[in-house]
C-alpha cells in the first residue's frame, strides 16, 4: 500500500505543467519534478530542425536603467523561434521599500506607491503578458532572497502565480537547479542534455571577478553529469567550452565538453544618465543580454548544440 502511494506521488510530480503550441503542433512540454528540477520535452520532425532555448539573467526590470526595449527585442525573437525562456535570478531589483537599508530612492515613477512590492510584481507580470506561453522557469537571485529574508514573501512564486493565472506556464525555480532537455525524433530517436543553473555569488569587481570565474569554471567541470552550466549575478557575459573527464559505462575515460555560460544583464547604467551603482564604484560597463542554446539532432551522430549570443 505504501509503495502504491509513493508511486502515485512520484507520478504526480512528473505530470506536465505546461505546453506550447505553434499552430496545431506542440513544440514543447514543460514538467516540474521539484522546485529546482524541471524538464522540457521537444519533438523534432527532421534532422534540419533547430530547437532553441533562451537563457537570461539579471533583468532588474524595476530598475530605471533596465533596457526594456532590448529585453523585448530578445523575447520577441524567442517567441518567433518557439523557444522556451529560462530566467535564472534577479528579475527584479526590489531594493526600494521603506524598510530596506539599501534603498537609493532611484525608483521608476510607476512604482512610487505604498504597496511597493505588489507594484513591481504586477508591473513585470503585466509587461510579460505577450510572452506568457514561452516563459518556462523563473529562478531566484540574491535580490529575491533578500526580500524573502526581510519580508517573508517570495517574489518569484508570486510572479509565477500571476503568470499562470493569466494562462501562462511559468514555474518557480531555485537559486540553483537542473533543467533536462529531452528530444524525440522519428519516434525512435531519443536524446537529452542537462543544464545546471546557479544564479551566482560574490562581487563583480576586478579583484573578485577572477576568483568567481575560476570557481564557477571548476564547478562546471565537477558538477555531476551535466552538459551546460549557466550562471549570472556578476553582469559579465562569456561562453566558454570546458572540457570534462568522466568514466563511462565501459570503464574508459571519456572527454566531453560542457558549455559554461556566464549571462549578462539588462541594467544598462552607461548609456542613460551616467548614474548608478557600477559607475559610483568606478567599474566598467556591463555586458547586456544572454544566449540562445540551439539544438539539432542527427539519427546517427546524435544531439548537437551550439551557443548563440544575443545582440
């Protein structure tokens, strides 16, 4: 009896929680296995089909320096490609409440109101409406965890609830977590890749940047059976293939390449009024945007992936 109950619970956690259609054809299926574990299932019809997944971080949407035009341009392209979008933290700054010692009072006028946290969540949810069908997973960053500690409310959970209540599919992710991409072709060819994401840690100054990148490069090499490692937080952008050695099922050492992706931001302090945190600290301009990961599948050669920078 206990086994049956446990099996039913496991089956429930693997139930599809969202679908995306292009016309009458389903392009991907989203499943939630745990808050920090999700999977996306794709059907490729031919070896010429390309399936893209968009990875973004650090939107800082409520910040006056957020380049919303650039963000819309990138999300429009994701929608054109029927590409699911993964956001891996700091979608909001959320630093301007009256009880927040970090507040700079550098607010967008639309958010100057007593219910500050409600206003920024509602603002982002409303702005994202055209993209509800492609926003798949929204992770947590240090700005969101700060609000959780100070105000005992999860901005990401509330945002996802608003998106789902509007017909979207968005699921809450963790500060770090896994997304497995499953690909089926010809009903007989099945392949998968696994992404591990982690919002990031440490500062972005030159003195700590090298240490952070060494640590995350090392994590990409040692973080279990993964194919892609994505991080944000520092607002620096780079894509580096990291070679990893593993022992395969035939007890032979196999060398594989893991794509290490450091995602940029949408907070652009240098092209507007010359004011902002990074300028005050004497730091350089930050990299904007994220990446597409593009997948193709060959019946004999298997699954291939390439990384495409968003511009």
